C-alpha cells in the first residue's frame, strides 16, 4: 500500500493519497480544490487517482471533490446526517458517485475503505477505516477528518458560531461525546490520520505532530480525558473555543451546494503606474498588501488591506473580503502563485492584478499617493485612557480578553470585524491592540479601509503587564 500525507501550512490541513501498487489505482481523501498537486504526486508513483472522498462538508476550504468528479473520477461522500447535510451538487447529477452510510465499504485494488459515521463536529461526518488487504483483514489506521486530531477533537460549536444555527452547540457536543465513546473501543495500535494540525481554527489545542495512534490519544489527549462524563466533556469542549473566521459559513454553503469549477489558476496582470492611480476609484476592488506590518504602516496604497503571507493569510483574507470583490495584490513576484493559490482555496477567485513592493516604491517616488498608519506602544496608550474621544478596540479572542483587558475596551476578534462593524464607533479615534501587534495590524488596516480613524498599538501586552506590574 502506498500512503502519502499532504499538508497545507496556512489552513493546517491534511489530505491523504492512498494507493494500491498492485493495480495502480489510488484514492485521495479530503482534497483541496487545486487537484493537480495530487494527480502529479500519484503519477510519480505510477498511480492513477480513480476515487476521491470527503470526510464531511468542510468549513475552512473549498473541497476538490467536484473538480475530481468533473474529470470522471468516482467520488464518495456522506449520506448521513439527514437531508440538510447532503451534498446537493451530487444528487441527481451525471457524475459517478456513491453516497455512504455507516459501515459501507469500497475498495481501491487490495485496499478496503470502510465508512464510519462519527458525528459531532458536523452531523454527516464520516471517518474512514483503512485496511491493506494484501497483508491483513484488519484496519491499520483511520482517517479521522475533523473528529479526532492529535491532541484535540473537532470543535462542535461551528454550526452555531460560524453557520448561525442557534441552539446547535450543546446538542452537537453531546453527539460528539457519543462518537468518542465509540472511538474508545478501537484497538490501541490503530493509527490516527487527522484532517488538521496545529494552527487550524477547527480545534483549540491541536498538536503539530502529523499523526498519532488511538492508544496515545486516549492516554494524552486532553479533550478525550475530559470525556470522563458527558457533562464534563460538554463543559470542557465548549469553553474557550476561538471565534471562527468569518468565511467559514460561506465554505459550508459552497461545499454543500457545489463549488464553482476552477478551470485553472487565475492569472492576474502586473499593473502600470496609471492603473495603480485608478485603483482608488474602483469601488468593487480591494488591495491586499502582503508585506510586513511595519512596511505597510509606513506607506501603502490608500484603502489597502494588510495580510502578510504567513499562516494567517487565508484566515484574514477570508474574513475581510467577500467572494465577489475584485482583488489586487501587493506581492513579491516569486510569491504571486502561492498567494493566488491560497486565495482560490477559500473561494476568492476574482484576482485581477498585482504589483511588487518595488513597483510600489517606484510609484511613490513618481508622486503616487500612499497612506500611512500611526503606530504607538502600550505605554503611549496610557495617555489616552481618560480621553472620551478615544476608544480602545481589543481584537484578541474573547477568552484572551476575559483573562485581562483594559478598562472600557471593546472586544471584537479580528476575524469577526466585518460582521460586527456596527459595534465600532465611527466618531472616535480608535486604538487597536492585540497580544503582540500582528492581529492588531491587520485589523487596523481593515478599519482604516472602512473609513475609521485608527492608530495601531504595536507592542507586546505580556511585556507591558510585567513592566507595569499589572495582575491578571
């Protein structure tokens, strides 16, 4: 049996290529939308992908299942969870597909794949038990999707906190508890191949370790340890979950009704000086500046958003940009393809043009208009504490804010600002802070883009508390 794990750093997402070397066929589980990466990897091993499967309707990226179906590959998806959790784009389509119930099996050559219904994160969620039939008739591992991770379990609150299904959080947590009870009955040696690793918003304490075993997780996974009773587990798993990125509800919708076909990566054009001048008048367009925050604060195209090409790029872009906006990039030439790929993976396809940081510098030297953002530290912020014309905006998570916050500060997580703009006062100067400046910087750019008067507090709150001897 051939086995390969793919990892996307920005979404902390794992996909799995599983192949039978005896007959040259392969299966891909939880593929992203840009499927050529998997096809090429399989080809290098003398394999052809003949099947693709999802563990569930994903919330954090566009699934590649439809792309594979369009190319004639047979796709497998869940038929559990009820009518509201079906893959609508598959039903009554001309694609080759099979909807799976708990216990259903299919084969790729000598490899057997058995669907196991593991609801809780979502109602339709399946895990896949993998058996290498050339060696044994017992499973060697389980692809757990967003059910059990290394160090954590999939969060059961997203249907409420991200998709707006009020009242769903606690029942989902109790359903997840029952799935965990079934997980306890698996053999300790069984390998666990999760759908995400550290950095994903689909859990709160995931390990960076790429795989695990059932026995190890039962012994050391804090979320599984909290499942000593149903009520204890529900309380533990719902406490302290970070606010989900705003785009999650859109991904759920698109993956259910059918994502648009990609038809290759967008090819944005390099903009001229005159075209840069015209961007400020493009009411349907948004500039994403991928430089570091100090460069951005010193000078950027008016109205630009800031989203450095780090692990938070997809989360920030998806939370600040709507699907129909035209997108322009400030990005290094050698990073353009990666930025475009990251955007299309979350359904932001309308990428029109780009300039490099050198182009931007040249534009400024030739008289082009740039904006700047004021930057202060926490010590300087103290002078504004009693100023009624100033409002402090804390863009950390709610749990961080609860641990310690400045008196009177408004708390809105940086990934939820677009949805909560009506809570941000328009008639005041805003001091934007987080823990160490990164989230505050992107939030400051976004609020400035929306017409607010902002100042970035670029400082470390832990160092400030220690220096000022502020207790939590």
